[in-house]
C-alpha cells in the first residue's frame, strides 16, 4: 500500500477515501500482529507512516464534513 501525502489525499473522492482508509487500517493491524508475534519488520518506520496516512485521510474526511 502506498503512503499518500495531503495533496494526494485531497484529490480522492469520498468513496476512495473510505476504501483507502479500510485498506490502511487492515495493513496496520497486520503489521502490528507481525511485531507482537515476535517477527522482525523489514521497514521499522512503516507503521508510523501508515498511521500518519490514516490521520491525513481522517482529517480530509472531517474537513469535507464541515463544508
């Protein structure tokens, strides 16, 4: 899954935002499961970037609701 920047997130439609959010949340869950099972991560900063991307998507969704 790609990491999206704020400019990219703003271009998504509402449906695409929901889909990407669900995919990213599932990926974070899987990565956390690997770590808690004792596995080594290939990229230790991946979880942090995924969480930040989720926050960007949620921020865009809330700003669209305000308008």
